């Protein structure tokens, strides 16, 4: 069986908010000509406003099937035992809250029933032009607006300033990132409930253009520094080890296979990482494969992208397995990106054209149910803490630029005109049922 080759590529440009998407592609899986990137690839969003045309007024959102929550969730006391854990599986969504109708996005988040939001920030847009000079910009308003809704915020940090790394990859000196995260938590406190230290660091693109197994040790040094600095200020903030991209290939110009990278992280310096993170972030794939399927025992019948476990949502179970083998099974997994693409016109994402809007809704709900019902340890405790859907409002952003079929839009649960897709309504109903059963 041919193992699918994954290669990193950057889909970029000066389009809406200069959205930058580091992508890891794959060939094989039944379609040797296709090179699809991972559907859970991250977006690094700048924090300086671009010049934008005047926005148009989108149509009103149709009335939801149930009214939005009007009562703030009951706050439970935080157990500061190491590692921090959630008491139950919680749900969140990836959003773009910079330079948009943030009030509307947050209202829709409330209507859907989500209590967690993941926002990615570019470090290079906050610190500069000299080291130690912080310009927080619109992040101040984002943090305050999320907190005002009694929602929890996960900040994912990417892209070092060029004076710390010429290619904006991981900083050469871990202390520099420690300084940044300490400044962040001193400014916002527990209004930032969790911090994810980097994103898909096993990709060459995220590591200055080249990545080796040994680089996992450098990442651990950065994570340890950041963990110590954050916990010294706010012990109740969750610190997440960044999610390696799901990949089965090791090539210095492309990536390190995720299992290889995980094991290198956990064994570095006699396992120093094991005392310096609360939860492991994971980005499972999906392609066009239903969440119940898994290669090789129960493969999908989709066309292409089916012959390796990294194409499947249930690859998260493999990550759990080797975390237990490495002695970090007491740490929860947080899925910080998952989802299914639908119809799109972006080369490399053709698998999404196999997934209807109704299938997207079904796959998302099935994945949430699998995690809720099956992802518990021998003591009945959830080994998955929070799962963040990719994404809420990227279709609105790309639709405003005349590209409603961009692949990022195809993963969203809103249409370009802000109206709900079937997945939005299905999630709203499912989360309401969960709340009623608690």
C-alpha cells in the first residue's frame, strides 16, 4: 500500500485580511494526481488592519430553532491539580474576530450553543518594531467582547517577529516567547482561558522551511519556557502543547510524521515536557471520510484520500494510544481543529465535492457523539477536554471578496450571507440536548 506523501505549501496573498494558510498536501489515497492539503490546517491572521472597502449589509439570519442562551453558565471552581483537566467534554469553534462584525459573530456563537472560541494571533503583528514593544491593537476588544459573553477564549500563537526568526518560524531563543506569553497573561489574566503554544510545528513551513526530528526538542524547550512563565502569573490558564499536523511522512523539506514528532517531544531530556503542559492539541483529518470509518480495519468508501489513518477523524485515537504508551495518558487531548469540507473550487480540496451540506452536518454531529460517548478512560473520565470545530465565519470573509467557494469557506457552518448551513442548525440542536441532559 502506498503511503500518501504530504508536502507543505502556502496558500496566501493579499486577499481578505491577508489570510495566510500553511497547508500540508497529500497524494495517493486513490488519486495520484491530487495533492490535497489537510482540512484542519490553521490560519494565521494579522493583527494590523488592512485597507478594506466599505462593508455591505448582509441579510438577517433566519430565526433559530431555539432561542439563544440568556443565562450565563454556572462557573465551577477550578481544580488546579496538575495537569489541568476539564470535568466533561466541552465544545468550541474556530472564529475570525478581527475587523469583522464581531457582535454578530458572537451572537451566532451564543445561538449555536458554543462556550469556547479559538482565535489565532500572529505574534509578529503584536511585538515590534523593536523587541519588547507590544501593540495589542484589536486583541484588547476581542478579549473583552468574548469575556462579556461569558465565553472562554483559547489563543493560538504563531509566527515570531523577524528579529527572533528571520522566516517568522519558531523563535531561536525560547526566552523571547516566554516574555511574550507572560506579557499576554499579565494583560488579560484568565479572560484568556487557554493558550496554545504554536501550531503544526512539525511542518517545515512553520519551522523556517526545514524540519527534523531533532527540532522537536527545540519546540519542547519553548513550550517548557512558556508553561513556566504562564503558570507563574495565572496557574488556572490551560497550556496546550501545539498540534502537530496529521502526517505520515518524514522529509526535512516537508514535515516530520506526527507520531515520530510526538514521541520525540515526549522523550526529549528524559521527558521534561511531561511536567510542562496541560493538554495535547491535535488536528485530526477528515477528507470525505465519515467519522466512524478508519483505515485499515474499517476504511471509507470515498473516492481518494482513504488509505492512511491521517485522513480520518479517528486518527485522534492513535494519538491517544501513543500518549498512553509514552506515559502522558493523564493529559487530555484537545482537538483544536476538525471538520469536513463541502463543495469548493480550490485545487487540492476536491474531496470536499463529495460531501453535501447535509452530510457535513451529519459527520460533525457523529464526531461529537463519538467523542462524548467513547472517549473516556478506564475511570470514566473524558480523555478529550475540548473539541473546536473549524470554522464559524470564514465563508462570510471569503464571500465578501467574491470567493464563496474558497476551501476555507467550504468548512464553515455559515453561508457567505451569514445564513445558517444545516451543520449550524444541527449543532445548535445537539448542544441544546447536551445542556439539558447535564
